[in-house]
C-alpha cells in the first residue's frame, strides 16, 4: 500500500497520478457513503431481520441514499480500499480496524460513524479529532456469540437500521447547513 500511496499522493511514476488524486479530493454534490461490513467477526446485521442486506435496503430505499456502497474491506485490494475511502464523505462501520481508514477520507467535510458496543472505547473519536473528521457514535442494539476473551470479540453486531439512517440524515443536514453558511 505504501508504494500505491506514494504514486497517488506524491505523483511518482505517472503524469496522471496527481490529477487523478486531485479529482478524488474534489467535493461531490452527492456525498459518497461507504458502509463497511466485516468478513469474520463483528458482522453487521439489522436488529429486526438479522441481515446486512436490510441495512443497505433501508439506507438506499427508505433514505434515498443512492450513492451508498456497501463493502467488505477484506475482499478489496489495498489500492481499492484507499480509492474508495478517499471518495467517502461518510464512512460507516462497526468498531474495528477498517475505521482507521478515516485518515484517507477527503480532508474537508468528512464524517465517521462508528457502530459500537460496551465497553465503549475512545480509539475512533480520538483519531477522528486528530485527523479533523466529524465523528458520530451509534450504539449497537445487541451483540451475539462471543468468539474469545477479548471484550469486543463478538461474531455479530446488531443495529437498528432506521436509527442508523437517522444519524446519516443528521450528518447530511449538517453538511448542507454548513455549506449554505459558508457560501452565502
């Protein structure tokens, strides 16, 4: 990933690398929302249907979030992860390593939404503050199937999809209000 980062950010190796990176950093009229699921543990599930698909359905269909992409970072090469997160105005995921990708989000007007559980850890709110990202927390509705002694090692994490949608909509309203205040 380091070599890819150098090529994209520092422009090494390609005349188009700097231009492509600048294009990725341009604010979009419709925010790109990246919803991250996991492959092995802390699988994100809707609290009522027990499926991940219901979360994406609620966000897309009920919320009208057509620019939402649901991914598992483990299934994407590092370069692809970097490119997706660089476009993500909103990064959503269960407490875990994928949220560290917030450092690659656009530097202006980006938000991280962490879905967490007890014990609540300060890792991602602190990181978001350091890298200049807005941060929101949504408590999971429940967890299931302990994997090991680690206090956050759960097989499944359940979220109320409509509460998640409300958090995303609040973030989008705040973005709109901020842009109106800045431009007029």
